[in-house]
């Protein structure tokens, strides 16, 4: 049985208005992750994902560059922070 883990990301840079959330959902669906992604008033994008560690590492790697129009300057990573369960991956 695969162990399920959780990761919470705060992504900084030019990450709003560049389809970051929509692309994050596509990637999360591709990696079969559950959770959510949303814009913050600070200009950051917050992403919370649940799934196998190897798949979570893939969304983390993707988050360091994001979609083509994004310019990511920093990704804060917090493993195993429980922000609740999810049945799918949603854009909030």
C-alpha cells in the first residue's frame, strides 16, 4: 500500500493572472493528486496537495517554474501539514 502524504506550498513571484491555478489543476489531475489551489491577497498562490510522495514531488518540481507566463521567485514547502481532506483537486 502506498503511503499518502500532504504538502502545502506558498508560491511567490509573478504567479497571478498567468493561468497558474488552472495549470496547477491540470498537473495535479495528471499526477492524480487531491487538494486545492488558490490566489492569496499577498499576490502568492497557495497549493495544498494530498497523494503519494513521488507524485507530490512532481507537483513541487512543476511549481518552481509553473506555466510559461509565470515567473516563480520562491516556493515555501511545508510537508505533512493537515489542512483537511479532499475528494478531488479544486481551483478555489
